[in-house]
């Protein structure tokens, strides 16, 4: 499995495209494109590599991660997949845009396919495991690919930091529990691919993250 990262929008959000090979299938995680140039960057990559989009996954429904989800889903004829407890956050997309002063088109978002803890997504000969990791957002999900030794955590945990918990549905104690029971229990060499910033590893965060160590 190949992984391509695209950093975009004023929040520096990481959108990931997982793909098998040119002419194969792909997954998009967190389509947070706010400018047409960012949309063009993603579609040019997908179309330029002749990829078929099979899954559009949301770690959570904050606007910087999900604002282009419906646009991308409509373009490629796929469903938006995410956590059930994100429905209320998804509906608040217009108010989220107003709160941050974003001059972008936004409409209430609907999650088409609900993903639950323990679900498995098969892709490129691998299994991607769905992990419920609430705390930053009430229905945050992480996506763990054991064969590739990588977990996509959205805004749950970052290099030497964690996601904020002062937004709607956030909880510091719940977030720490999610990190310790769902992420830090993975093999130490597992790469953490976060929603913002650089990659890290489970082992490094166990030692250097002041919220966890």
C-alpha cells in the first residue's frame, strides 16, 4: 500500500490518499479542501494515476477535515464513511465555517455509511481496522493498517501533543483514555499519521509525549 499526504487549508490539515498502484484503487482520508486549487490537487492525483476511489473516510467531522467530503463523494460516486456520533457535528458545518470566519461554501453534511469500532475495510490486499477514539470529537475514528504498520489518527494524537478538547463534544479524560487504550497499545514501531503535523511513532509518543508518558 502506498500513502500520499497532502497538507492543505488554513489549518494545515493532512489529507491522505492510500493507493495500490497506478490504475488501481484508492482511499481518501479527510478531504479538507477549501480552495479550488486544493480540490484540483486531489483530483489530479486520483485521475492522473487512473485510480478508482473506493472509500472516502472521515476521522471526524470538523470543517477542516470534512468540508469537501460531499463534493468529492459526488464527483466519484462514493459514500461518505464515518462515525455515528459525528452526525451532530456534521450537521453543524455552516456554523463551523462561521465560527472560524471561513469564506467557503458549506452545507450540513450527512454521513452515508456508519463505521463502528472493530469494523474492517479490505484494501490493496490489507485489512484496515476501524478504532473508535473519541475525545477530540465525540465520534472520532482512527484507521489502523497492521500490515503497513500505520495508524491514521485524525486529531487524536500528534507528535508530542494531543488534540484539543474545548470544541463541542470534546473531553480531555475521554481523549486520554482513547489514546492509551486504542493507540498506545499498538506495536511500538507503528507510524502515527496525524491530522496535522509530521508523522511519529507509538514508541516515541510513549516516551516523549507529555500527555501520555
